[in-house]
C-alpha cells in the first residue's frame, strides 16, 4: 500500500514522532536515576564478593542485595504496556502517562542489567584497588564501574533506542505518540496511514541509531579502534564527555518544554482526582483473590508468555548471531589492523556493502516495534499466537544484532592479533569467545523482555495473562486482576533468579 504523503498526515506524524521521542527520553532519564542506586544494591560484586565484614554485617548486606533485586523484579515484572494501562486509569491518556510507565519499567530493567554487567567484570582488574583497603563504594566507583563503563554505555544507548519504540507501543493504551496514531489508522482500516506511521517509526529509529553511534564514538576510549587513530589526552577526553553531557541536558530540557502542556494537564488532573476511588483501586491491585480456580488459571495462562518468550528469543538470537560477522566493522572493514592482510579494492568494496546491507536489515527489523510487525503479520496469518511469536522474533533479531555486533567490535584488536590466522579464525577463536559472555547476558535479558512483551501482546490477540488482566480490570474485578498482575511479577522473579544463577555458574567456569 502506498503511504499517505499528504501535508496533514505528514504534519501529524511529525508531531507524534516528537511526542514519542520526548516521552522515551524523559522516561529513560528518570528510570536511570531511579535504577542506579538499586543496581548498586543488587550488585553482588559490591556487597558480597570481597568476603569482608562480620557475620551480621554480611547478613545485612545479603538482605540489602535480595531486597534490591526484589524491588527491581517488581518494577520490571509489570510490562510498561501494563503500567500505562494502570496509570491511564488515574491520570488519563496522555504523554505523561507514557513517561511514567517507561520510567518505572526502565528503572527495573536498568537496575537488573547494570548490576549483572558489574558482576561480570573480572575481579583481577580491580584486585590491586581492593588490596589497598578501599571501601566497597570506592572499589565500585574507581574499579568496577570504570571497567564496565563501555558495556554499560552501550546498553544505555541501546535501551534508549528501545524506549523510543516502546513509547510508540504504549501509545496504543493511552501513552500518546506514534503508537496512538498507528492504532487509530489500523482500527480505521486506513492502510496508507498505517504505512506512513510505520515509515515515520523507521525514520525515528534510524535517527536514534545514528545519534547513538555518534555519542558512542565521542565517548570511545579504545585508542586501537579505527575511529580513534590516535590516543586522546586526558583533557580532550574530558572535553568530549562534557560536550555529550551538555548535549544530553539540552535535549532533556527541550523534551520538557515540548511536553509542558501535557505536564500542566497532568498536574490539573491530579488536583481533580477522587482519591476515594483511587485508593481502593490501587490497594486492590495488591490484594489478589484467594480463589484457587483463579490461581489455576493464572498458572495455566503463564505458559503462553513463557512459550512466546522462549520461541521468539531462541529464533531471534540465532538469526542475530548469523548476521553479526558480515555486519562487523572490525571483521569486514578493519581486519587488516589485526590480521595484516592486504585485500583488493573490490574485496573491500564488497565487504563494505555486506556490512551496510546487514546493518540496514537489522535496523528495519528493530525499527518497527512488535505491535507494528503484528499489524503487518495479522494480514497474512490472522490473529493468534503465531504472528505474535514471529513479530517478537523479528524485533528481537534486530535488537540483539545491534548489541551482539557492538560487543564483537568492542573486543580489543590486540586480543585478535594473537590468533594471526585470518579473519574467520580471529572471529572464531578470539572475537566470539570474548563477546560471548555479553551475548549470554543480553540474550537472557531479551528473553525476559520478550516474555513481558508476550504478556502485553496478549491484550491484542495472543491471549494469556495480559488478556485476562485487561478484561478483569475493565469489569472492575480488582481481586482477579491483581492475581494476574502478580502472576506477571512472579514469572519475572522466577526467570530473573534462573538467569542470575546461570550467570554465576558461567563466572565460576
């Protein structure tokens, strides 16, 4: 279907795109501020790994660790899609609902992944600092965090880009932005409008991708990387970081200015809220029913998002892994730096074309959110679980391809030089083993994300916990709705504990 390129439609898509970006950036910034102290509290390397302290002090540290992880589980156990449903019933549908929904969910996501990334930092890197008698906080600030800064920055930038897509998704249930426009055009059967909104989503995602790559290059600290032909002195490095900080601050201030009217409306709405309604509504969601039949339904319907998460993550991760090597800058463009080969101009041109093609393919896959893919796939498969799995798998492949490729390109070239037997040997025996730990962390995390997306898409065709929660909430069956809400949280906690245990086993190998 040819897109609708009329002036009115393009103006509308422009305003919706700015709404989406503002919602995503503000929500991500607030979520990161909330997540940082919780991530420190959930980091085993900070609280328990040094083995210091008396027995009671160590037990207190363990309690803080488990409470921090439990709070992070609660925050991200409810998908941002569902947070938007809950908040829309209090604040009404608006971009501010989207900001708060993303902030709460992102806080739980950032807290989990940052704590795991810090736990994955090899303790040999900061062993000398620990031997000086530095406190846990000093070891974290001057040892663990700097060593994990590159991976942390990559994930924050990637998650910001994901938040832009999520902001478009939660627009379907009251978060504003491109999601609201997409759903309006879809429900009206206006396929040219749907095509225009999807094109706008792709343009926004591509822009976010380019800006994130620019920020990453400005902050890169590896002097052996091709974008850094010579080492920068300390003053130049500090200057670049200040420039990025100023740019981020100005961008956030611009987002606040753009959303000033919705913020004012949200404050006015808070003044008109009947708290006699909100209080039992809110408390009711923390008081699930004790009806055994309802809980059996919760247990049965939990299989749906779990199965969707497994199938979509496995297929998406495999597809992403297959596309990593031909899309890698290190192995397609700069392999001469660690192999010493002299490729012909034609060979270099083909490698460059390969990199561009596969990166563009991944960009399209992750540029369209799961709901967007679902809208397209329903035309071919009808409503049900199958198009949901395919939609999530395609989006997952695009997301994981980016972080997989970045992890591979971040491997120091000196490590790749040790193989000295060609590009593929360097990839198989040095690049892949070095990047694999981060690949595992991202894959486990993406499985949890996909499981929550499976819950959210249940509202629009996949069934499971999401559909039952939405229906019970609509009929004001708060006890039953709370049971399905807590089912989401318990499912997230179980998956989180499993992934952390597997990560610990990996670190001990």
